[in-house]
């Protein structure tokens, strides 16, 4: 079964056209007496004109025909070819069925030719299984002769998307026309208010699958409003992963512009992070130098108790510093971060600040560990501290008042460091 036949006088006959493509009427070959001699353009076996019970016109092989590719095509294949020829003609192009290449190394189900005859595009209904390598080679044979091709499948096969192709859905109760259900995509960029600066700068650019009726898609593909495009990464849908799609040229341009904008934003962000890292290292080096100088300085002798003013003296005694136990949450968090930063500079390793250690050894302070070994204590309470338990450990305090309070009872050689109030400002 095929839609074309070869006649010695009229040339190729096309059953899908009212005049058979040669100025003849169907009745001239269908049930005509004497019988009109016609042959199959594929195998050269005699054929005769027939009409199916649904009114479909075609050419059937006479008995005893050899194995022929056209004779083995299914009804679904023939109906899809007929639809492809119909939509090509609706787009204003010439459609010829079952066309062989000049060297005979390809045969197009439907060959679309532009009105001026300068551009050709093959439309292939590929319903039977085929490997990716095989269909890639067949696509290359079309390209060798300057013919673009679009493969059309009714099932999602592994090759769909590997070559210029679409997945179509036949008409149904809710859809009167054939529909391109896969292989057609568009690119969009959406704004983003995320805190991540890169997203705020360029937004989110993504490819999205879309649908269209086969008639519209065919017209777009034939006129260049839709072109085959290889994606830089997979487009995953519910049913398939696409490596190539059909899309409008403006979407390709939009995707390229987005990639360039994102690359620029990434480069700017990396440069900003590089500068910040240089400033951070400089600040750490300066702080490390201050800490080293403090560690190398000889311990100060215990502070002398201030003299008690004589009775009647006008000099007022200095108020005693008050040790604050319940600090605000943000202040506790700042002290913890500052202690970890100072410990990193001093010890050269990451320390672990254990906030919930209830051991009375730390006098309500927070110990800093490297592994299982304590190295420092943050704000041990002066009324609870047992300096014998804290011997050899570094002590971090909040300010000079806390330094004075602990310094009154701390033994000589105890290293007490006041944490900076704020991080060093950026340059």
C-alpha cells in the first residue's frame, strides 16, 4: 500500500492530490477499463488504484509482489504521512510523497518544497523501532543532499530528541487535530528575590516544553520560525529527557544572552569574593600579629588595691564593675563567633565551642575544644572560677571591665584576651 504510483505517460501519480499531481482525475485510474498500467516507485511491481472503506485513496500491489518497504507500512504510518502532506500544503509549500534521493540512498515520506523551489525539507513518519546510530546516519544522508529533515514519532523512542524530531499525538475526543506533544520548547527568564546575589542579578533562565497543533508547527518549521536546536543540558519532562528541541530563533538568542549575563555575573561575584578573601586574610594577619605581641609580653603584676580614701575626703571610690550573666542573644552569638575566630588565629585549627557543657569546671563559661582537648574558656564567672582547674587555658572576656574583674584573682601568667567589639570593617 502506497500513495504514489509510476505511469509511463503521466509520470508519478499522487493519490493524495485531486488531480493525482499530473492533471488526471482519480476515476481515470480507479476501476478503469482497460486497466491502466502502473507500477510501484519502490519495487517496480504492478499496482492498482483502491479506496478503503473510510474513503482513503491508495495504490495496492498486485498479487505476487516482492518484499517492498511501501507494502509493509502500517495504516497508522500511511495516515500520518497523509496528515504531513496535508499540513505541508496548507503552509503553502509543495508536498510530494515517497520521494527518493538522487543516489537512491534515502527516501522521504513527504518532501516539502518551498514555492520558489529553492528549499527542501523531508518529513519522516518513523513509527517502527530504530537505533540512534541508524537514524543519525539517515539524517546525515539527507543533509549531504542539502535536505533538512524532521522525524515524527507517535511514541517516545530513545532517538527522539537526538535528531531533529517531534513527538505527536493523534486526534482524540477533545483534540480534533494532530498535536505536537513533545520536542517544542521556549526559553524564559524569571526574576528572583532570593538573597543569593547571583540570582538577584540575572534571575532564573530555563527551557520549558510547550505544545502546538501539527499544522502550526509545520508552517513554523518550513518558514524558519521554528528551528532545530541542540540544548546545552538535558530538558527533563515527565515522560522524556530531551537533548534537542525545536524552538524559535528569538528563544535561542534569549538563552545565549542569559548565559552571557550569567557568566559576567559569576565573574563579578568571584572577583568580589576574591577581594573579600584578600581583605579577610589581611585582617587575620594583623590580628594574629596583635595576639602574638600580647602573648609575648611579660605578665603584668597583680593590680594594687586602690587606697581607701580618708574619712571626709571628697574623692569618690571607683564603682565596681558588674558581671553580666544573662547577655542578650545577639551579644552571646557575637562573642561566640569572635572567640572561634580568635582561637582559629591562635591555634591554627578549627575549634568547637560547646555551649551546653554543664561541668562546673568551666564556671558557667563555654569551653573551646580541639577534638577532645580544651584550649580556652569563654567568660568563666569570677565568683565560681577555680583557677587550678583552668590552669594553662586561654581566657576570653567581653571587655576591659571583665578583664579587671578576672584579673584580680587570676594567677600570674594567666592569658586573658578581650574579644574585639565588632569585626574589622571592609576596605
